[in-house]
C-alpha cells in the first residue's frame, strides 16, 4: 500500500471517528454546537470516499482502471491517479500530507 493510500485511509477513519462522536453528542444532548453537515451526511461522504479509494486503490500499479484508460500517474508518483489525488484535497492541512500530493 502506498504512503498516500495509507494516508487517505487514516484520514477517512479519523473523519468517521469525528462523525461518530458528533452523533453520540447529539443523541446524549451534549452537542456544544450545530454543524450544517450532520453526522449522517458525514457518514455518507466517508462511504463515498471509501468506495472511490477502493475502486482506484491499484491505479498507478498497472492494475487499476485508470491504468487501462491511460490516465494514471507513473509508479514513482505516490498519488496513483487524478481521482486519488483529488480525494486528498480535503486533507491538505492534516499532519502527514505531502505538498507534492496536491492535484
Ligand atoms: Zn484511478
């Protein structure tokens, strides 16, 4: 698993944890603020990102759908393909994100 793929999985897992905590806070009446995007929307967005990550997991290795289409990045580029690079965009301010991963 490339470092970038591993980074993306950790960020989605971190988001899921935050949404779980927010839902629990809402259910127990301990929510300190209301977010326009509620936990359920957050869970759906995490599912979308997970599905895209799964579908493009092998891009850049010669085995992914973007390799077949000829749109993947070369193996030395950790991003794999433009879809994976875009998946990292919400996480550019998180620790561990490398500037060269920007789409
Ligand atoms: Zn791809």
